[in-house]
């Protein structure tokens, strides 16, 4: 929010953008593309920066996060201010407070609707990059005709119209290329290389990916390895200390961690029932993928 506030402070640049609705729409349509680049960079950050399996300090993570998010946040804040100026020029009363309130209200409403749409629909149906590419393509399609040809100039030249149409086609082509060449799949595979992806699932809590190489299987959650299979020593330590506290346990409750070897270790005690509880539904799907016998 602080970085976004920096974007809203660029008053002179926002005023210049608001003088042409074409420039405003163009920057608006580029927002999903910037986010796609951010997602790809985050997934490949360890490879790009040569970090490998090194542990990264909280300070480094904070600096990297601010650096990656800055372009989107600054542009988003800039467009918010430009939108207020744009509404002000179209406001019959010419009241700055009214245009600012309308712009801020529309922005807040958009964030709420977008959050609900993502959490309850898009995250279950589409992968992250695919969803962003679809949103970008829809924005271009929405503005291309007739709103895409609007401008604050009374008589835009034919060259200006031609350049605007070519820009729209180019950006639309980029979004369609992201979908056509399956950048989502390519970035996921590059993130877990040299392992091979065998499963992935999305949920409002995160993104789960299973990668395998030989006898080694890793489970990634939001880009971090959370489980490795086989990991017998760790599973035995977690299981037997607890199970030895009860004689002939019949019902066992596993709170997280059930995707590893814990289930096999618990089964050595012949319980009648094992209940597994995970916060992330994606992990439950991963469990069923690795162990089809688990219901």
C-alpha cells in the first residue's frame, strides 16, 4: 500500500496521462502483463539469481519482494490518480472531491469483486498465469471497439488511429501467446527442474506442485519444498513418539504433514481409522494423487 501511495503521488504524470484516454487504457491493459512477468520471475527467482538450495534471509526476501512488486504498485497508484483526473474532466459539476471519490470507490469495488472472483472461481478453474492472460485479453477485447478508438483530441489523425489499433493487436497477441504456448506449464517445470512435474493444484491458500526424479519426490507449496518422499527418519520421529503414548490406538488424527510418510508409519500400529486434516485443499488432492487408496 505504501508503494501504491507513491504512485498516487505522481500528480503531474497522472495529469498528463489523463489528457488521453488511449494512454490510460493502454496502461490499464498492460497491468495483467506486468503481473504475469512478476509471477514468472518469482517462480524462477532462485534460478535467475543463482540461489539454488541456499537459505535466503528475511531481509533479502523483503527487499526482493518490494523490488518485484514496485512496478505494479506504482502503476496501479498512478492510474488511480489519472482516473480521478479523467473523471474530473468528464464531470459536469467539475468537483475534484467528487471525481476522487468516484475513482477511489470504483477502485475499491474492483478489488473486492476481483478478490471474490479469484477466490471462489478463477483459482479453482485456471492457473495463475492463465487467469491473468485471460483477464488481459478480455480488457483488450472490451476496449478495442468502440472505446479503444476514443481520445481526448477532437480529430485524431489516421496515423494515431493506426498506431493505436496496432498496439491493441500486439498486446492481445502477447496475451494469446501466453495461452497458446502454455507459459504456465513451462514456468512451473522450470521452477522444479531437474525434477519432472506430475501434479499441480491451486486453492485460495496456495499452489501445490509435485515433482519427481528417480525415487525422490518433492512437494512444493507456493514455490517452497515442504515435503520430501522418502523421508523415513523424519516420519518415524514424528510418529512413534506420539503413538507410543497410547496402547493399541484405534483412531488417529493427523493435523497436517499427512502427505509424507506419516500415514505408512501410523499404519504399523493397525489403527481402525486415520483422519487427515490439511488447511490447503490442494494438499489433500496431492495426497490422493500420491496415495490413491486414501479417501
